[in-house]
C-alpha cells in the first residue's frame, strides 16, 4: 500500500537532489500517502516538519493545496525553490547571467564579521556575498541590510529567488570538500586562517551558472491553480486554524541527535546568519537535536507507559551522562513530540488522516521505540491507527560511530509508516 519511504540518491537532476538533505522521504512515498489520505485530491495537506519540501512539492505537482512549515530558514528556502513552475525554465540561465553581471559590477563591501569568513578568505567570501546580494536586489523587495533568514524576510522570497539561492548554496558547498566529515550532516571549520578556501571570483561565477543549468533540468510541470504555502514555523505552535487540515504527511525529526542546524550551518552563513546567538537559538529550538534546553518538560502520563518506562531506563542507566544529559534530551524530545501531536490534532478535521514516518534507534542497548511511543500518545488523543508498515534500513547514523558497535554490532533500524485517523 505504501512504497518504502527511504529516499534513493542517484538522480542528479531531479528536484529531490537539489539539496542533499540527510533526512526526508521519497516523492513516490508521498504520492502513495496522498492516494490513501486524499483520494479525491480535495482538502488541505500539511507537513509541520517540511524539511526540503518533498511533501509540498509532490502535492503541488498533483494539484493538492498544502502548507509546509519548518523552523529552519534554509529548509524553507529549499522547499520554496522546488515550487518553481516549468514555464520559466528557459529564462533561468539568462537570469542567472544577469545575477552574475550584477554581482560583478557591485560595490559589495564584506562586513568584518561576515559568517562566510569562517571557511573562505575575504575575496572568496566577497564573491559569494555579492551573488547573494544580487539575488536580493533583482528578485526580492528586501534591502541588503535586512536579515534574509528572518520569518518576515522568508515570506518575501519568491520561488524564483529561492531557486537562485539554492544554486548559491550548492556553489558554496562545492568549494568545501576538504572540510567534509564522516558524518554526512557536518561540515568542519578550518583550524587556522591559512586553511580557508580562496576561490577566485571567476570560479564562483562559473560554478553558480553551472548549478543553475543543472537544476533547471529538474523542473517539471505543476498543476495549475494550486495553493502552496511555505513558512517558518514550529510544529509545537501551528499558525493554522482549528479543523482546517484534512491530512498530514510528515516525518518528525528522528531521535538520533542529528544536529540539523549544524547540518545547514554553511547555508545559514550564505544567508548572513551570525554563527553565534542567532545560530545557537536555532539549535536550541530544533526538535531531535543534541542541545538540552534549560527549561525541561516533566514526563506526563499522556506520553504513554512505554515512553515513561523507557525514560526511567535511561535515567537509571550506569553510563556516565545518562541521568544528567541523555534523560533530559529524550524527555525534551518526547515533550516536543507530544506538543506537536496535540497541535496536529487541533488543526485536523474530524476523521482526518495523519501519516508519519518514524525510525527507531538505541541508547546503548536500550531500544528507543519511537513508533510505539508515538502510537501510545496518539491513542491518548483518541486517534485510531489504521495501518502500520515497517521497513528495515541500514542507513543509520549509528553505523558511523565505532563506539556504538560495542552495544549493537549489527546496527540497523526499523523505519515505520504510521497511518492514523482522528476521532470522527
């Protein structure tokens, strides 16, 4: 009934490959989920953890009205870029050349604290910043002094402007091969100023146009008169009216301590986000990350007995840090998950559908059975579970950590598709 949700990397031109996001599911899975939850293609679809936008992109192509929310401004831009219609395909390369010409002739003055200077020498950082400012000036109403990563600014970034920003993300990342870590979500920082990358401006302009040309081949026709909204927002406080959504298709961040803010640190720098206070605030706000908030939720019976039992096992585990760090981290995760499910319940219509993709993991030898924990929370909200499908996967972060093999030599994971229906 549902294809395996795991995204298969390989096609280098389709929209799914525009931004190599570690998390996410496939467009084929979303099409299956839409066919089951919205067979008449009517009503409004929501993804409160929209990430790179597979749900909203696929819905847009099918003609289903949808809303995608993500707390990370980089991902909001990536998702918005994928809404670009095929009617502009032939004009993208000439427009890219206009952007390069604007950047060449600009009087861009690099700020001494520009976050790009973490990885790039001044001339290299300046050519990237000139392109970012050229996109702003030609395709947005935003002044270069306005932070483009803020909520209001993101709303002013059109799908066309977002397309060129993603091309710039790809260009910038292409220079940093030497700083890639074994962890696919991390880009390391140079240890000294001498180690920074120094691409010449001509190389930057050429690379940018090459990425524009590659990306435009992935644009496909979309259904006309379809409403798709991409916004910054938290799953714990959905900016939507009650009983306004007919179906949710989403994958909440896995409980595997992936630092999604760090995974997009370079792209946040391209947007001009200072890599101190604003960046750290984003890290603290992201579900599933490794940063413990100073304000901790108290485990509640509505989280379900399996979740509470798991938390007690972590708290009493003899490993150093179990009680002081990991117990707080897991409690924080499940507190956020429960708040999010409660919000989803509020915005869904009676008898609405919620299809979630989740993955289990382990803390030492203790299984983190996210699927079971979410099922118990959902049942406490009076939801009904229609179906559950399990898929085995070897694409897990634990395989990158040799220390994890001490506890689980055959590390893999179960990815579960949970199909719920709300109370009628």
